[in-house]
């Protein structure tokens, strides 16, 4: 995903990505700022993700 976005930007060094968690074992661009890295390669499921999943099924 990052490669697709970075390739479309004129000055990729000025582009910044921000997230709460970065998955352990994955490679990210140096422009990524994160609060914590997970201890495994699993996904973090936030409480609002469950609500969104329910809405999409209705």
C-alpha cells in the first residue's frame, strides 16, 4: 500500500504516515510514525472495527 501512494507523490520525503500500531515483522517506509509495534504479526482489532463489520453485514 505504501509503495503505491509514495509513487504518486511529487516529494515522497515530505509525506508522513501516522498510525497507532505497526505490525511486527513488516517493512515500512521511514516516513511512518507509530505509537507502538505489535509483539506478533497479528492484526489489532479496535472496538469500532467490530461495529463497522456489523454495519456492513446489515
